[in-house]
């Protein structure tokens, strides 16, 4: 059976069994990945932890300087999931009829996280390792880049777009990040689909509650 992150940290002399057990309880209580507790609370050196992971799991280690992020890979996985699980979609490749998502992880032993990303992206997962702080920094930077690309879309030459048109434009970008099966399941319920879209737009900061309220008022007048 593959070793867990706690076992790897213990074998590498980064924590003792008591500390590892404590970290496990804290991670469960907070609903956080164990790697976050080890690095942030127990002050385990994240580079030493990644090195131990690479040696004991044979998972390739990515040099942070060499990371190149494909926006299409990011669009396969919601930002919330990446931030919560501490994972970074980097690129997509085709293997016959199968799509393979290359995924950098702060904890490559987290099989639950891998299964969730596999389900959301509908891809096979090829795992690499990156330090926790690098994952967090690049997730933030990568998804901000996608948002900026959407919000900087040029306006029509004649006048500005109405609130409804802006929502329609945003829908194109956001729905590209939603699995096709989910969209098909919602197609017969337009009201539920619209509510879900508004929730995603507000959650990603593309539309504020105030802007949404203003748009609704204008539609009624």
C-alpha cells in the first residue's frame, strides 16, 4: 500500500508520530489538506517535504521556474477546488481518445483530491509535485489571468453593452469551465441553470451583488 503524507514525513524525520497524529486531527477538524497543517502549523520545511515525497513516491518534481500554465487546463477545474485542495492544473494532452490533465499537487499522495479533480475535469490525471506556497501563488495568478482576459474584452464600437449583454458575455466564459454533462443535465431547467450561473458569476467576482441588483432594476423599468 502506498505511504501517506504523514508516514512519509515521519520516515524523513520531519515530524514525529505524535506530531503527525496531532496534525491529522487538526486537518480533519478544519477540513484542510494535511500538507497545509504540516507546513503552516508544525512549520515543516515545505521543500524538504516535497523532496521526501519525490523520493518515496517517484512523483516527478516540477521546478517552479519552469511552470507554464495552459488556461484551457485551468478552465477544466473550478478555482475553488484548486484553492481548497492545493492543486494546479498545468496542461492537457491527448492519449488516443483520452484527455490527460497534468496536475501539480502540494500532496501527491492525496488520492481523494485526485479522484475529485478526475471527476470534475473528466480527464485522466498525471500527477507532479510542487511546494505548497508555489501552488497557492500560481493558482491565484492563473485564475486572475483568466478573469482579466474576460473583463478586458473590447466593447461594441457603438455604445456600451447593456447589463444583459454583459451577463451573456460572461456566461460564455464561465460555462466553458463547467463540465458538459452538468450543462446537459441542467438544460431542461432554464431557471435552475440561470440561478447557478449567477451564483458562479458572483462567486468569481465577475459580477457583484450591487451590479446584479442594478441590472435587475433596469430590466423591470
